[in-house]
C-alpha cells in the first residue's frame, strides 16, 4: 500500500536532497498521494483532531513551563501568576487545562469508532494495541499534569491514585514510598511528576509515530469494513482528506475555544483553587471526568486489591480485544446484534462515569457493580460468543459498490416525490 | 573478519595480514569456539553492567537523607482537654493525638477482638503479634491518649474525627468507619490506623519517631 513514488523532482535542490534523504518522496507518498478509502465518514477525522490536540498541548505546555515553578511553596502561586500576570497567560493556561479534557473527548470518540467499525481486527491488531498504549500514556500524562497546580484536588488526587499501588502484595508500601520519594506526597513527588509530565508527551509522539506507521502498512479501515480492492475504492489523502480533516479540526476547536473563552472552569473543580493542605482531605474528592468510569470500577469492588486489579484490567482487556472478538465481519453496520451490544456498552461506560462522580454509597454502589459486571461480560463473554452465533448481513463486494448503491438509493428517493 | 574465516577454514596469519585483516588464532582452539565464548562473555558483561547501572537511577527516587532526617518530632500533649484531638505533621503525614473520654475507652474495650475486621494491633510500640485489643493500641498503658497516623489505610485520605457509625473517625473519600481506638470497623480500608513509634518523655510530652 505504501509503494514507492516514482515522481521525478524538477527542482534541482529538492532532487539533490531527496537522493540523499528521500524525505520529500516519503511525505509525498505517505501524506499526499497515500491511497485512502473514499467512503470515510466524519468519525474518521478524530485521528487528525487528536494529532492537533497533541500539538496544542505540547506548545501550550512548553510555554507554561517558562513561567511555572515546580515547588510545593511556589507551584500554586506560580499558576495564579500565569493566570493573572503573564501576557495571554490566562488563555494559554486555560487552553492547556481544557485541552486535556478535549484530548480525552477526542480519544474516547476515536476508540468507540474503532469498537463500532471493528478497526482492531486483522490485519490491524498491532495498530490497535499501539493505540491502547497511547491511551495509557495519555492517562498517566493527564494525571501527573493535574497534580502540578498543587491545589487541594491535585494533592488528594495524587495521594489516592499513588496509594492504589499499596494494594500490591508484599512490595506495595515500598513501591508507594519510592513513588513519593518520602512518606507522603510532598515536594519530591511534585518535582518528579513535573519531570515525567514533561517527558511523557514526547513518548506519546513516538507512540503516535508508530501508530501512524502501522496505519500506513495496513491502510485505513473504512465504514463498510471491506478491504480496498482496487484504485477505484480510494482517493489520494491530499487534498480530499487533508481538507475534510481540517474542517473537522476547526469545528472541534470551536467547541474547545468556546470553553476556553466562555466557561474555562466548567470542567474543573472549584476546590482546586484552594492550595494543597496535607492535613485536610476535601469532603468529596473525585478525579477529572475522563477517569470517572475507571474510578467507578475501582470503587464498585469492596476489596482493595481486587478493585485496583479490576480497574487496570478494564483498560488492559482492550489489548486482547482483537482476539476476543471472534466475528470475521468488521463493521457493526453488518452485525445487527453487535450493533445493539455496542450501544449498550456506550451507555454502560457513560453510566459508570455518572456513578464515579457520586459518593460511594447506597444505590450508586449497586449501580456501579451492575455496570462493571456488564463491562467485563461484554468483552469476555458476549463478544467471543456473538461471533459464533450471529448471522451478519451480506457484505458488499467492494467499497465502490457500497458507495454506488447508496447513491442509487438516494437518487431514487429523490426522484420519487417528483413523480 | 568473519568473512575471512567462513567455513571454519584455517588461513595462515601472514596471509590475513597481507590482506589487511588481523586475526588471533591458535592451532588448539578453533576460531568459532573461541569467538562464541568472546561474544557471550562480552554480551553478558554488557547486559550485566547495564543492569547494575540502572539501580542508582531507580534508587534516587527513594526518600533522601533530608526527608529521613525529619523523622522525629516532640509534642506537648498537656493542653489537650478530655474529648479533644489535635493533628500534627510528622514525616509529611498528619498524626492524630486524642485525649479520650472514659466512655470512649469503655466503648473500645467492650468490642471483642474476634469481631474486628483487622485483628492486629498495628502498633509500632508493641510486638507485631499483638492483637487489636484496646490496651495494645496505646503506649505504656496510658489509655487516655490515642496517638495514630491520620492516614486512611485504604487510599491515604485523612479521616474526619468525631464522625462515623462507631463514634471515632470516618474517611470521607470511600466511606471507611474507624472506632474510638482507631480500628477499622466498616468500609473498604483493610487495616487499623497505624500507631507510630513514640515514647513518653514525661506525663505530658511525647516524642514521635
């Protein structure tokens, strides 16, 4: 799919460079001429949106570090200083904070797109697994970044989450002390979180490079789930998808900047405007919204170790998803039963998010237990069995055929009222 | 070099020198055995040294000397009235010191150890094997004063005093209830609140750590 371009460059400088380092050829073949299925819908634009968000987070983050001080006595004040004194600091800081939320909105849509259209199936298993690694790295980055403003929620979030590791038998306490660099979350912890929060985005960049590399080996999936069979099924990436992606990116950024300009604190917690106090825990501590479903799974299980295991398992299970789904048909469009299960899973995940935000008592605990059970049943029981019993709808023989059939249906529908 | 010896053929040293290649060879050991040994030895040394050199970079994250130096603090507990608690900071963590009322002590003593979720004393000042009877939660038989880390054994939040179903402490994070001896009674926390190492310097002064 990533065949070598035979293009001859007329510019002598480009020709000179390309014969020594074929970077121009590579960009042309991989980013411009790259054959892309012609039926991609807007759910496929979230890859480009995510790349944009990574760049926004990198730029705003590097700029924030020019003004931020990673020390327990100064961190909180230096973030206030950025908000109040630094030129455009208020916008840059809010763009970084809200950018994290929107990064997760985009990644969740991107992941559910993959679940709906079976993007994890052969030959894209490695592509999918790198994606899960990216998700894990994002969660670690987001968690450590949230600690840096050193507010009450930053501190207690850090304490509770690092304490998860104390559930590990025998070595738990030693591991937590090692993570903290002390006997509690303190300056040593803040400084190492800062260091790693700066490092991880570059690890993310490397993982994204591998993700795109794997994508360019197998080629894009598509909503029909039938592989590309001829040149008729594809269009060049540029300009068709560069422009479609750009349009989607701009619409997405409209929402992001809507929050940044008009409701910058909506996704945050007011208590984080109180400086960290190691002696007082806020009455109701919750993680950022994007961790809530996993937090609900953690709390749904009354045993400390098993709760932690279930929480990590709920993410790690995605690594083996390509082998749990036994159906050969990729797209949920042609899998009527799977489509129903998919939407139930969406509701279950949203429900877990709602439960995670509530105090762990009464009906909320029961609800999160039921939802947690369904989450694991979906992946471990329903998916493997469904592939054996479900009768998929007939697949079109090619992407082109499905596109033409759609157009024909549209034109007859349009023609009918005229009669 | 490897190419010159392909097939295990013995080539005269002079001939190799003439071709610009250096080789060390003896008649007793064939080249391939010798090289296998050297490759494995070099590889093992490389892996070994790389492994050893990782340790300083891991260990630097452990508590440093300045953190360890702060491990002892003296507190005057005389001014604490009956039924009153104070919280002080020790090793970055809150330590709760409570002057218990006679009723609180009675309540704690009335509970059979067998009914406790965590039957161990969790007291650094008594033997590890001691049970969680109220007498083993205090030091020197001084039942009035309960000294313990205010760090929930579930996920590290600070429990709130005079709260919960057992008249002791309640953790707001995930709903663990502790009794008037700081023992876990209900909720996800696995252990009793730990009693730190401390000693009475006088009737009204203690040193923690």
